[in-house]
């Protein structure tokens, strides 16, 4: 932080709201940090000499003659290789009992990488989860959210992706995590012996919600250090972006801004885009891929948060409970990766696209058979085979607890085709059937 001798200090507040204080001050810049009556704050608005500060822990108890000391700089993160394996709070301070980080100070929340320095994504990121790798293959430099109901085990999925993904660094940004979730991530990473490639920035439910707004910027500043400076493949996991947006809403309401759709601030789209647009594939091999959880309110995909997210990101992964198999699956109908064609059949086996299409189409036929059954219609032999296949497909491939390599996923799908269907019923090209068919 700036030297105390050079700090500008003021003693007269003009106004106090639930989250902000305003005062007259000169030479202050946007995003600059300050201490108001001992509480950390940040400049959120300047108009002439009138400066508005957001007080992270709330303004309760702050008198009008409180001391305000400006620190002369916005929030920073010290970056170096020693970030790896560590847990930090929203201000980049260690919370794991380890030493402070020594390194170069980088301002957080800067602009995303220059478009001229970007390259079209073309590298595969395998996760071991077939609902992703087989049907919605991830590509380095992609930005994609998990849409999930709050009761789904999305943090378990995030931890699984972190431990399985074939990347150099994983950066977890946890916003509004329960203490149990925080300890769960810590335990999973430590027991898997994977800490050396995982960096975590965590805000728990016990801490001020407004601090969540710093977490994505901290995580992405670390990501840019490893991707841009070190040419590493970095996967950023953000959970939960709905709680991030709720914190934006709290701040804008306390500042008396007029809310937009679903009580969200009018700036929601640009606030989210500023985060997601940091995803990049760089020409020298470094990349930042972003997977974020957006929890849904009663499954409502039209709410402002998932709605805006869908415009910015390149698809979505949809978690749901499957009543037939009793598993949590990645829904093949509501999930989509808009970049999968850049790697399917190019970085994966030649039969990938055909197998994916056939397996989802047969699963769709099973859903039609289920509708017929519910409406009292007679089922054909093909319908019955589809229903058996669907349960097997959900259990062995769509379920999030399955961990396979992509070739194993393709082989499993061929095995299911051979078990339940004739070659003609799969609709797969003859050349592929001649080469890979595993049935009778």
C-alpha cells in the first residue's frame, strides 16, 4: 500500500448511506482504496470534488467526522510462482496460515487481452466427465457456465473438474461459499495431492457480500500472470456467479441506482462481460478458460443473471437430477458447447461427432417413449430398448461421477449401441460401423 506519509486524509463526510460515504476530496481516482474510520473502502464514483466510497463491511457506526485516508492505489495482487497451492481472501491475503506472497504488484480488474494477440481456440481440455467431453467438448480459451439449481452438487462437480482437467494451473474463485464448501475444496485438493497447481481465492458467507466483487478480478489477475507471462494453460473456476450478481445488486440499491430487470443493476451485462471476456487462447500457447457456476432461481433460465450470461458465453452446461438412473447428469438437451466442433474429430477420434449425435438422438427417442408410456400408449420393441438404453447411457456416460478418457467414452457408447440396437437404427455411417461396431 502507499506510504502513510503521502496519504491524503480528510475528516468531514458529506453523506452516509447503508453502504457508502461521500466527501469532498481532490486528486482521487476511481477504484482507489481508502480507510474510512478503520474500515476498508473503495472509490466507486467521482463527480468534480465529490467522491463516493463503498465501505466493504457497511457503514454502521461511522460518524460524520470519521477519518478518511486514501491509499493512492486500487486493489493489487502480488504475482509470482509461489501463488500455487495457496488459499487467499478477496484482498489477496493468505488465509491458509502460510507466509505472505512476495512478487510483482499487479492492479486487478484491468482490460482483457488485446484482440490482436488472440488466436482461435483449438486445444482440447479433457475433464473426464462424458457429459462434457463427449457431448459438449471444452476448448481452451472458452467461457462456459454451469446452470444448476441451488440443491445440485455443483461445487462437487467443480472440484472434480479441477482435479481431472489436463491444464497447468487451476484457479478457483469462490464467492459466498459456506464454510463447509471451503473446507470441502481444501480437503479435496490436499488429499488428491494436487495443491501445487491450484490457487484459490475465497469469500465465505461469514464475510461481507460486497467483498465477492473482488474475487473474479483477483482470480483473473493470477490467471493472466500464468497464461500471458508463463505461457501456461489456465482453467478458472468461478462459483457462484449468482451470488456475485446479488452483491452487485446490493451495492447499486444502496447507492440508490434505479434497478433493471429482476432487481439487477443496469450494468449487469457489462459487469459479467468484463469477467468472461478474459477467456483467451494466446498465440504462444498460454490460455485462460473460464467455467462458472450460475445457480438458477426455481430453474428460471429467463432470470436476468442466466439470461445475460447466455449472451456472453459460448454455450452452457446444465446439471439436473435424472429420475431413471438416480444420478446427477449433464443434460444433453439443454447443454451446448458452441466451440466443440473446433476439436471433435480433429483433436479426438474420427468417430466422435457421429457417436455423439447417435447417442443423443437415441436418448431423445427414449424420452418420446417415456411420454407415450405416461399417456397410456402401447410401446414398441424399439421403444422398450430405447428406455433400457437411456438408463444405461445416463448411468455410464452422462452421470457426473463417471471418470473416463475420451476414447473410453466412445468405446462405451459403441458398446451400448451394440447391446440395444441394430446397426441401421444408430444411423451411423457404414465406414465407422465397419471399424468400431462392438455388437453382434
